[in-house]
C-alpha cells in the first residue's frame, strides 16, 4: 500500500436554536500494533518482559457522523450508541481490515451493511430498557479509508461528499420522503430544499422501524482528494457550492470545519451542525517505519524507529473509478 498523508478534523456545534446537541462524530486512525508479553529478543532499551508494544504505521482511517432523533436523552443516546457500536464492530471484525483486498470486497460490503443492521437491532433493544429511550433513533454515515480504497455505509440524511479536481460531488443519497417523491416524479429536484418532506426520514437506525436498509459505496481515492461528512444541520443552510468553495479555500481541514459551522449558523443555525473534513496528500518523503514503544519503570515512553524498505510494502497502482453499489 502506498503511503499517503491524511489531514483530518471534526467539529460538532449545537447551533442557534436547539437546546441540546444530539449529533455525534468520530475521527480515528487505525494502526497495526503488537503487545509483547514475553520473548527472548533484546533491543537497545531492554527486553520484552514489561509489556512492550510494537506499533506499525497507519493502515486505515475511520470517519463517522450520526444525527440522533428523539427527546434530549434518547436522541443523544442513539447517536452515541450507534457510533460506539460501529467502532467496536470494526475493531473486532472477524475478517478485519487486513482482508479488504479486491477479492474480498463483496463480503466486506456485506459485513458493513450487516453492522448497521445489527446496530439498528441493538438500538431497538436498548430503547426498551428505559422509558426515556423509547422511540430513539439516529442517522449514520460511515467512511472507512484503506488507501486508496474508500468504503461508505449510510442510512438517513447525514452526508458524504467528495472534492476532486475542484469539483464537489455528493456521494450519498438522503433517505427522505422528498427524495422518494423526486424518484417517483412527484416532486421536481429544484423543489427539494423547500419541501416540507425534505426532513422526514424513510430510513434510519432505530426509531421504531422494522429494519434499516443501508446504502453502500466504494471507489478509489486520489492524492489531492478531500472528503466531507456532515449532519443535515450544515446542508440546510450552506449550499453545495459554498461547501466546495470553503474546502478549496481552507488551508487545513480544521479551518474548513470551523468556517462551515460559522456559515451554517449565519444562515440560521436551526439544527445541530457536525462536520468532518479529511484531505489525502502524497507525502513529501516516505515514512516507512515501525515504532517500538517501551514502558519503562520511570513511566517514560521510548520510541525506536525500525526502517522498512519500500520493497517490503504492498503497492497499488490502479487508476481510481468512482462508482457505487447502493441497494436501497
């Protein structure tokens, strides 16, 4: 796998009109690691009998946005529970991220969709444990990057965008009554934002629904690409043109997130606003290394770089193509 520099940031804001924030987000880096319990090998800083940990480079990045529904406690609980459930499921997957090669992508896609289905069932069960949780639900958009591949699983009206070559493209599809009406020819696309049905969901996790029907997308990223995940509190008040321009003009993802939240609040801030931005850049110099992390009696941490030659790394030179395998 070729090296890539990933710059990312996320922000969640209560907005101007809501009394609480029911959005949740997660930005995480997935790394290879090994904790040594015992061994005969000796390194410069000692042997392996004190729980030394070998930490390799990053091999994946995880981005999640969830927008809870229900009362104050139930909406926040649903979005929090969904994000935690998915993070735990990915970390404990039996196939795991090491099997995301093309030959296993179909089964991996089913794993991700099953993950949302299982999260939906778990939320429904949790809603029965406390009267305050009754009817709780959440949208969820999850993007998993194992360079250069990106996998997206999605339910609801949280969104994922791709910015490539100065062009912003909406990857996900809002699961709303208004979009269903457009597909059936009962509503013109230009009337979408003004429609009273644009905020009525037809697909989400929990919320008393019989099931959830996740969409799944996959394609190859390119150096220079950016992705943006957001709750509908952003796109209610900020146009796609403004989103793309802000991503292009911002020097780093953190600045883009801050400026987009500010724009949404200037436009009314009628809902919670959550934004994740990530940019993928070719690194200036290779950093193929593994770190030896030793826990010393003084509680100091020692990092020892172990160089790995480029020939020992997997590479992928395929040209990226954007596509999706949406089922919903």
